[in-house]
């Protein structure tokens, strides 16, 4: 796997993990993610994660479904 492809895969995984976390804790906002994710990741992926969480995208990066 090329380095660029690995970075894209890592970005997708991080975004989905953030979205899963926000769905698991309904009051969680991108500002609340600082307890669980590095600030740089939140700056890069937080908005996309929030959109995924609101859209109800339940398919996780590993193919399993999130509990709703």
C-alpha cells in the first residue's frame, strides 16, 4: 500500500471512529472529542465526522454495524 493510500485509509478510519463516538454519546459535539482524539485529528476530520453522525451512517470502517 502506498503512503498516500495509507493516509487516506487512516483518515477514513479516524473520521468513522469519531462519528461512532458521537452517535454513542448523543450530546457529544466536535468540541467534546478532545477527551478521546488528538486536536489535530479533530481539526482535520471533526466536521466530516459530525456530518456522518448526523446522517446516521451506521456502517463502520471494519464492516460491522454500530449499535443504535
